[in-house]
C-alpha cells in the first residue's frame, strides 16, 4: 500500500486484508495492525474503580492511530471485541484514505477565491472588470488580471484533483462496507451528497474511480466491456456505485483495462 502524496488508485488504499489483528508482544508497534491485550484501567471519574477487559491499539505504518478499552471481554473471541475490531479497522481504512483527500481539500481552501486579488467587495470587483472592458485599464490592471487568471487555473486543477480523489474515497469506503452516514462524516460532507454519489455515478465519476478518461469508460460501455447504465438523469447515464465496483473487481489485468470480448 502507498502512503505517498501522489494521487492513489483504489488498489493503493488500505483494505481490511492489510490490517493484521494480533496479540500484544515484542515489536507490535510496527506495521499496520490492530493489537489487543488483556488490561485493567481506572473507572471514569472514579480512579478507585478498576475496570477489566481488553484494550485495542490501532497502528498505521507504525503510527499510533487509536486506542479503545472494552470492558468485560477476556479474549478476542467475544462478540463485543469482534465488533470493536471491525469498527476500528474501518476507521483505520478511512484515516489512511484521508491522507490523500484531506490535503487536496486544504489546497482548495488555501488558494481561496482568485477574484479577491482584485477586491473582497463584489461591487468593487464589478467596477474593475467594467473599467477593463471599456479599455480604461492600466499596466498594473493587466498584471493583476494575469495573477487572477493564474490563480484560477491553479484552483481549477485543485478542484479537479479533489473531485477525482473524492470519487475514489467514497468508492473505496463503500466497497469496504462503510455506511453512507459514516462516509459522510469522514468526508465532512452532508449525508445526502454521499447517498447521491452511491446511487448515481456519472461517466466522469466511474472514470475517476477506475483512473481512466471519461471517453475511455464510455467506449467500454459501448463495446459491452463495462456494465450498461442503471439509469439516466436527463441524458446523462448513471450507474449504482456497486455496479462500478463490481466491474473493478471482476475485470482481469491492470486497473482500467477491461477484458476483451471473445
């Protein structure tokens, strides 16, 4: 699995199979794992009350990610412990994926509104553009316009990158069994936005998930090498996210390359 800041494909993201589950012991702090151990701890608000159970530790690439105390169980076979491990694994998967999505979102916020280079007040900006349109501009005005256009280009690219990563983030978490409300919480987006992304994946979204061009996905669909649309919104074909993910897992070869028709 990759943890660099290069844009990942789905195959680069953390999965349940990448997360070992083992008992505490020498060297357990390394790697990516949920480590469990029998433990005792003081009761909340009352240090004289001793609790007994299991403590779960989560490590991602050797970094301490999370810790959870489960009162009562004495081993990992307890259903409460199994449920806690499952939830902790999903949280680790989301945290790893956010290493890519979070910085992309921060890039957009850091760039801000390019038009604010001209003025923060919209009325003043309108007056500036009107002056330029009428040819009453100075060399300084032209230099400012160049700066704004350069920043707008940067913002457009940052938004494009974030859109691609968001599709992969939602697809990966959904494919790992996360519920829409949990994906929404991790992505800091409204639940209905995530539900729409799950239920209606457009051509651009499917292409982003696979890491291919939109026209390539459309070509696969036209040749029967990818699933037919589940529905249309206006003239736009859309797929349920599960159909796109089934195509990802079912096709042989490297990501983005469908099987050839016999």
